[in-house]
C-alpha cells in the first residue's frame, strides 16, 4: 500500500507480560516436556487480545502451558493432546490447599507393601539398590494414599523415579538405559 507505514519494534515477552513473572512461575516448571512454550508467549496474546468470557482452545496442548496461562487470566480453556499426564497436571491446578500432613514421609517409610511394576527388566532402568526405596514409595501411593495425597505425591514420585534411574536428566523424551548392551 502506497504511503502506509509499518511500525516495528523488538519486544522481550518475558518483560512484557505482567501476570507471569518467570517461566518457572506456579505450575509451569512442574514437568519437563519437549517443545514446551514459555508461558509468556500465550500470556502476551491473552493479555493484549483476549476478552472476558472468551474460551481458549489448544488442539496440541502437550504439557498444557496455554491452559495454565488461560487459568491465570481467568479464561476458560479446552486442551487436547495425546500426553496422558495432561489431565493430571491440570487437576493439580484445581486442588484446594490443605495443611500438609507432616507425618507423610514417616507414613511412606512405614508402609509395609511395595509396588513393583510387572517388568521383566526393572534392573535395566534402575539400579537395584534404589528399587526397594522406589517400590515402597509407589506402594504407599497405590495402596494407602487418598486422592488428595496421590495428587500431591505424583509429580515428586515421577521426578524421583527418573532421578534414580539410568536416564539422562537433560533428555525430555523417552530414553534407553545408559548401561544397555548391544550384542
């Protein structure tokens, strides 16, 4: 168009968004997920273009950053994805805070039953010396914990299970044991 001017300027989204002070704010840092949005990207759009009563839709939600951001901005949202943890993580956002049971760790330690997955090669993924500890924690989770406590424990248990494994903490996707032997 003749005579029209385009205004261009650089913007740093992490500083342009008011309601989300960092990428680790709230639930955004719960879980490492490949190709995860920084929350400031959808926040910038919502802060500048969304109107009260709008509903946000993300058909490839992955970890659910768009939904968490919509929640911060008071917008309804719908998320679709193949990630089986998506629904779980969003249920954490809806939890009502309760006082923490300070004896929870003692209850986990004292729980008599273990939970060991029906895997023929568990030692392939985890050092033998940690399987007992992990199976005791997962046993408490599966057999004794109420629904609120299960929601509270699942993320730390998932993180511990990966931490006490042969996984590379920097790899977000599925992995093979570092100690696999190809013959």
